[in-house]
C-alpha cells in the first residue's frame, strides 16, 4: 500500500499504532528515546514493537544536546534514523551515515533563525520537521521563508494537519510530507485511531 505523500508518525508508544501505520504504508515511525518524555519508550518495549513491523524506517527521537548522551542512545536503540532538536547535532548524526530529521517549533522559530538554516550547510539533513507547541500565524512572510527553506531541504509539516485540510496543505504548502502523532491504546491491543485513520485513508493512493 502506498500513500500520496511522505508520512511520519511521531511519539509511537504501542504496537497497535506501529502495526496499523506500517500496514497503511507510513514511511517513518518515531519513538522517543528520552526518559523524561511522556512518550518515552524503554529499550525492551522498543525492540518488541520493532520486531513486529517491516517496510518502515524506525526513527529514534531525542531532545538531548550532548553528543555523548546521544551516542549512548544510539548504541542502545540502534534506530534506522535519528530526530534531533539541536541543529548543531545534525552533522554529528550524519557522520554515522544515518538519516537525520531536525525538529523545529514554528511558534518559536524567527525569520532570522530560518535564514541561519539557509546559510548553514547541513549536509546529510534528510528532513526538517515543523511542529508548533502554540498557535502561529502562517502569514505571507512566513510562507515565503518556508518556500526558500523548501528549496533547500525537504519539509514535513507536523502541526495543523486535519482530514479536512490535508489536500489543501499538500497543494498550497511547500512540503514534502506530513507528520502525525501516535496516541494511547484504550486497552492493550485495542485503539480507536480517530483522525489519524481518517487522514491516512484520505492519503491512500487510488
């Protein structure tokens, strides 16, 4: 099964999400490796889930800023790719020949910071994931800046995506794909997928 655009599922915490999304043709499954994260998944459970899915890239997600701490996480989890929030870590991760996703908060990202991303040479950066912890205004100035960013990097939009606007976003925004967030199981092995399912079904190739 193929989807009409690249899709990453962030913060996966259970087998139900992993198997459903992999079966729907999602490209990337992200798991938090940070113990202080609400979505943290311990190594043993991570390996159990990983053994049940195929045909999807497993992304280790982290907010750490220290290379030594990152080394330890990579040694423990051995993901297919890594998502970081610190731009300076991109070349370091890329040196391991691993795909790298840089997660940025649109609500905190200034146009000057975006310009700095354009002038820096982040060789090996696979995607920039744009999320937002707060509301942001997608004005013409920001759209223009995002277009310039998209000319250089592949962008994934991880905020404001709904079943109602997904087609418009893919048409109007300079993005390579989208990122959705995993949820919690209602009970072990059972989960109502809600809008996640609605969006993925809309993205199924005819």
